[in-house]
C-alpha cells in the first residue's frame, strides 16, 4: 500500500496532480482543498489512498492526513464512492465538512453536487460521532508546537500499526502531548497503551 508520494510537481490542475518521483509520473486525483495547498509549489508530498478496481488503479491524494482520514470515512458510507467523496471535500473544506456533519446540517450537505436528501442523512447518521473525533484530533494537532507534530505522527502511526483505530489514537496522543509537550515517542506510546 502506498502511504504517500513525494516528488516534483510536474503538472497540476484543480482535479489532478502529476508528481514526478525519480522519473515516474504518478497521476493523483485531488480535491480543491489539496489543490489550493500545493498550488505554486515545485515539489510536494501527498498522502495517498489507493483504490484498486477491476478496471483501474486510482490514486487519491491529500495535503494532510486529516483530509485523507475524512475521505476514508466518507467512502465507508454506502452510496459514496471516491469521486463523490472528493467532490464533497472540494465543495467544503475538511473543517467545514466536519462541522456540517457534526451539527447535522442536511440542507448544506445537499448543496454538494450528487448528494441528495437520503445520502446526506445517511452521511450524518453514520459519521456524526466519528467526524467529531477527527475534528478534535485536527484541532489538537494544530495547537501542538512544530516539534510535537513529528512525535504525534510517529506515535499515531505506531498505534495504528499495532491495531488501534486511528481517530481514538490521535485523540489520546494529542491529550498526552498537551499534558507533556516534551514527551518522547516511546513514552507517548506507552502512556497511550494505558488509555486506549
């Protein structure tokens, strides 16, 4: 599985970024949010979700892990595929989408192309609690000092590899780093074991 693609930005459109990684160009489907984040840069790193179908291998790229996590939650809802999820993340920023789902705003969710009343209601029912966890993790990541982002990413990555769910792991790790901003990765992981 591809975790991320990092390289020179060879081509960029609002829907697709082509990233040159040592002579191999990867066409990655992106949202408008990611497009805005990487526009004007010569190189970039995109976190990847690889969708393997009978007829194609499709790469979806995201400027940050929170957007990718939200995308994965969206495609987990019956009736929402990769392109619909990408459209939702293009119409609303990840933060706005989390707020819309968290507050149960069906009317605003229906303004997204391809989302009707029943789909909007299904998204809200299935993701309301999960999205609030993603929002909390994103808020705590944004509030931690720069050095802690590396510690947080490594700790959450280790916990998810050990079988813990990503959203609760992020929440616990963020809480630990808030209490002890200078904590080492090993210490954070040991404390997280006790809390998860």
